[in-house]
């Protein structure tokens, strides 16, 4: 009995390896879709001598694959004169604000996302402060999808090779 199992395994090593690789890729795909909800408070003060344009995700140095849930932002003008600002959040939120913010005044923007584009026009010797809270979902293991793809491709090729080998062996046995 044991010898029979050893013989089956030795004849089907490529097939078993291919199936194992595909099963591992399924586990990798399931692991890569595990997410974690993160709440991040931020307080950024920056000089706008030359103006400023960036998305919130870059400003907060969030590098992993992320998806916004909700957020609120407070933008405060501490300049001696009015500052022109533009804020755009793409769909599905779809917020577009273009305002002149007077000295020592604030604007509160709700429903911001990591893709919120903030543009502040130049004002010499001036600082603007942005603070708030963003809640987002992060996928820390998204890079596993690349390995899962390689494992599926390799496993499929191994199974195909085994099928071709088995067909040739069957044809030779029929002669």
C-alpha cells in the first residue's frame, strides 16, 4: 500500500506541485485582501512662499495601498493677508471649493478623502496650518497579489505539462 502511494506521488510530482502552488496562491489572495482601519490625526504647518499643491495622501506620507472612509480637515490662515485656496475631492464625494481665506480665519471641510487635492496660492513669508482626522482602510499585504499571480501561472504551466506528458504516455500505450 505504501509503495503504491509512493509510486503515485513519484509519477505525479509535477501535478501535485502545480496544485499546491495554485492552493498557495489562493491563500495569498485571501491574505492580501485583509484590511485594517486606521485613524490618523494630522497637523501640518507649511510655508506658502511659492504656493502649494498636493494630495492629502502625499502630505501625510501614506505609502501603502489605501481606501478612504471619511475625514475632516481644518485649514487655518495665519498670514497677515488673505490667502486663495482651492480644494477638490474627486467622486464619489465630489467636493470643489475655491475661496479666499481671510487672516486668522479657518475653514472646515468634511468628507475629505486621501485623494483630496489642496492648492494654496503663493503668499510671501507666510505659513498655513492644516489639521484634522482621516479614517482610511489600508491593505498591508497587497504586494502578495504579485506572488499569487506568479504562483497561479507557474502552477497552471506545471499542470498543463503533466497533462501533455500523460497524454503522450497514453498514446504510446495505445500503439
